[in-house]
C-alpha cells in the first residue's frame, strides 16, 4: 500500500517522463490487484468464521 501511495504521489507531481509514468502506472495496477486479492481473502476468512459462529472447524482433506 505504501508503494502504491508513493507511485501516485510521483505521478501527481508530473515530473516523470512518459515512459516512467507508464511503468509507474503498470506497477500501480499490479499493486492494486494484489491489494484487492488480499482484501478478498480477508473478507472470505471473516465470512467463514461468522458462518461457523466464530468457531474454527476442521475440514476433510481430499488427496486425489
């Protein structure tokens, strides 16, 4: 998240070349996707915990 904020600040200042701005934009997109995935994973864990009334349960491991 910190890296993403720094990229935004650099781009907002406008002191990057077009090539560097495009690289920063591409990196920002990748970081955004990573953050979104982490958030989705956390939300899924919370949902599972709430469905189990806050009690962790063991689930069978299928080794196929």
